[in-house]
């Protein structure tokens, strides 16, 4: 198509040039050589133009696909984040009612911790990742609630320095969920507190608690841990994993540095 248009137009222009200037060309095949050169130049220019156009169109399609995938992952992450155990709220409200009825001095501290806990949940909505420091603060508030509710039957040992907690990120409300999961599936007593240990190994947060199921252990559906695994898979590109080790239940959560993208 290009040749059918270029050759007659170029030939006509060359004929007009020769007629106007009287230049017949220095060689016998000057006209055909000029036509061939013009056609080659037009084909090359057209090829470059088409290549640029195709690359730009491909880039636009790629960006549209990336935005669609990001929107899908965000929707999926928000959906998973809404699957929070409602028993936590009910149990703590029952505890609060008991404290108020008994005129216990701990009621005010309990209310403050419970309020701060849900404020953090609301502020974290829509965020894919939060600093580990924020999660450790939220965990401390849950420990305060547990201390009042279970009469200091939980011992929390956090071995994470402040700088590490500031630059490493993970999905929100992860540590509080693991804390409540440990309380739900293990027995606690004043003379035998439940030990929970937290540390960072490379780019992984290790959450470890004693494995002490009661005489009538609660049946676990595993939904909470599966939810957590999927949240980490979406937010960090690596799933959380868990298992038992020497009478301990160990959960490993992948972390992301501040200068790394949330998703690969």
C-alpha cells in the first residue's frame, strides 16, 4: 500500500523537479535510483512509526492491566481484613460490664485500651502495610486487656529493637490476631502464665507461643490463620506459615522494608 502511493507521487515530484530545473541527472538510472531511495526511506520511517505506536499501545495495555490487578488485590485484601473474629469485642464488652458492676479501678484503664485498640483498627482500614512499631504498640494494648481479663496470666517477650520496628512493615492487625488466637487455643493460669515470644529473623517476624491446649480444647476452623496467610501473600508477595516446634506454636510472618514496594 505504501509503495503504491509513494512511487507515483515520488515519480511525479521528480518529473516536476526535472521540468522546472532542467536537471536530467548525471546518470542513466538517476530517476529509478531516486525512486528506490525514496521508497526505502518511507518504508523505514513507517516501520519506526509503527513500532513506536505498537510499543505505546502495549504500554497502555500493560498499565491498564496493572491497575485492574491492583484494584482486584485491594478489594480482596479489604475483604479478608473484614473477617475479624467478633467474639473479641463481645468478650471484652462482657469483661468491661463485670468491671463496672464490681466498681473495679481497672475499668478506666480497660476502656482506654479497648478504645485505642479499635481506633487503630479503624485508622488501619485501607492500608496495605503498617510499620512493625505500630503493630507492637497495638499488641501491647491487647496485652493490657488480657492482663486485666486474665489476671496477668500472659507473659509477652518482645525482642525487636526500635529502629528495626520502624523500617519494617507488615499487614495491619496481624499481631493482635495472633495474640488472640494464642489465648483462645491455650490454657492460662496465674502460676503458669502463657509465654509469647516475638523476634525478627532476617526479613521474617517470628511469633511463638507455648502450646498448652486445655482438657476441652476449642475446635479450630483454621479460618483465621488462612486469612492471615492470604493477607500476607497479597500484601508482601510471600505467605505467612506456621507449625509446631518443641511444644511451641510458631508463626512466621514475612516483612517488607520501607524502601521496597508492597507487592512484587
